[in-house]
């Protein structure tokens, strides 16, 4: 099922199953999707694509003190060879290195 389009009805069923599951856990204020504007996302993907062989989409939670604290979000991270992608060596993991920065700050829905 990976790396292919799926029918709209299948996507809708998967989304509804997630919503139902989270509701069954008592989570009623749910982030159901994260939206990204096309132009900045495509620019970033174009810039990092030469160094990446895949994009991993991680789930995360905004930390306390953030305007969206406690809300689920997605982080799009370029990977190469099963590791976070870098322009070269990439040993330093706090942003001051050749590691490519992940993409986030999408709009939370609802």
C-alpha cells in the first residue's frame, strides 16, 4: 500500500477510523489534519530533494509554552539512507550543522 495514490473513499474511511478511535479514548478536542501552503512546502521540498531519498512524516506534540501547546502536529523530515538527510557529514544535531532542517508550522485543523 505504500507509495501510491488511494481512492478517496479509502482515505475518508481511514480518517474516520482515526477520529473514532481517538474519541473512544476520550480525546474530544482533536487535531484532525495539518495543512501546509503549497508554495513554501514545494520550495522547501525542492531545496532539500537533492540530498534526500525519502520524506518521513512524524507526529509530534507542541511543547508547553507554545501557542499550540498540547496539540498534535506533523513534522516532515528529509531522510537519506535511513538517516536524517544532510548536505555532507551532518554529525551535529542541533541545527548548526549540515543536517537538513525538518518542515513544520502547518495550520492545525480544527
